[in-house]
């Protein structure tokens, strides 16, 4: 078993976010729990991020580790940060958001409530996000403390909206983001793979993250952006191929995923993008789902083109 130096590693991949990164830093300085390190992985920024972090390293009362790499996308920066983490749990905090002042303290307390002999079954503590005004983003969980897999929470309990927490470092090292896929890869692809491996998450109705919607965020660009067609196609494919055991819980979500498979496949074809190797439709049921929903997928693609 690894010997961890801290309970938490706060991991922040960043790219040209010097104008928002101070918000992250200030929220870490204000934390009521201080057994953590901050790992900043700079994905090739051309602004003054390096200088900012260098100044903070001189004044902060917690260790800050800065790594610079040529621009390879957030997924590669995340993988590198996980590899360098010396905390038992990783808090992946985006470079334009902030933590609730008691976030780390509450995560530590909830993690401590899981008996040591049971912790190997768990991968994460997950809580809620709120706007700067205090409004909770999305749905709350069925109970204030609730153990389930991430897939059960999505498909069986139908909980929607942005969520946030910490994850075990040693598990994340076993499930890296696929760097062979170019561009955007949805984080949920990794979380789903971990859930299919049987790892549980303890969900709590506590706000951990303050969510700031910025103009250059993916949500502002629109999840249906053609720019992210490959990643969104991968997510649709993961639903109809890998998540079929949950079909009976939420069939409508699977039908829409089948339509989105065609929708983004057509965007990829128009852009001359080939499907990533090793990701295809396997089995009769996924093929039938995609075939049945092909007309809707084609219509959604045409709507995208008209809007563009």
C-alpha cells in the first residue's frame, strides 16, 4: 500500500486561466482543513500562470507543486497530476471554480466515518455544487448519506446536475483518461468505468464546490458543440454498449443516447474524423438501438447544421 503524505491532493489542470486561478487559490487558503497539497498542471499556458503560482508558492501555508507541459488537453494534464499526487484522495478542482470553506473538512469527516475494513470498496465521496448565490445546482441525493455506484445514481435514481467530491488516488491511477483519443473526453467515461468495476461512492447532501459558469467553459459553448463531437460520440457509445444492464431503469436515456451516437457520428464524418480505434458497436442490442433511433439522430444532426 502507498504511504501518503497528505489526506488530500487538490488537483487543478489549467490552460490560460491566470484571470480565474486566484479564485481557486483564495478558496484553498480559507479552508478550515489544511492537510492537503495543491498540484497545478499547466497545459501549455501562454499567460502569466507560472509567475502567479510561483508567487503563491512563497506565501502559502500549504505545499504547491507546479508542472508545465506542452498543450495536450485537460485529460493528459489530469493524468499527470494523478501520477504526481501524494494525497490519499484527489479533489479535482477546475481552474475557474472554488471550494466551500468547509469542503475539505467535511470530506475528511465523511471519509473517516467509513470503517477502514470497508474503504477498499469505495472510490469517492461526492457532494453537491452551488452557485455563488448559494443555490444548489441540479438534484439532491435520495438521502443525506447514500452509498451507491455512480451508474446507479445516474440511471436508477435519476439524479441530475453537477456534482463534486474527492476520489481515491490509487483507483484513479488504475483508470487513466484515454490519451490516445484526440481532444475532449468526457470525465464521466472514466467515472462509469470505475463504477462498472464495482466501486461504491458515498453521496452526501453537502455543498463542496462553488460553481462559476465562465464564457469559455464547455457548458457555455454547449454540450452539443460540433467541436466536441468525438467525445460526445464516445459518451453515447458508452451508454448504448457498456451500460445496457441499466436499460430497464431509464430506457428513454438509452434511446436518446442511440440517437446521439448517429448525430455525432455524422458530425465526425463531415469533419473527416475517424472513430477512435477499439470503440465500436458490439452486440446485437446496441446495433438495434442505433438502427431504430437513426432517423432521430439524423434529424438532430441536420438541426445542428442549420443552427451553425
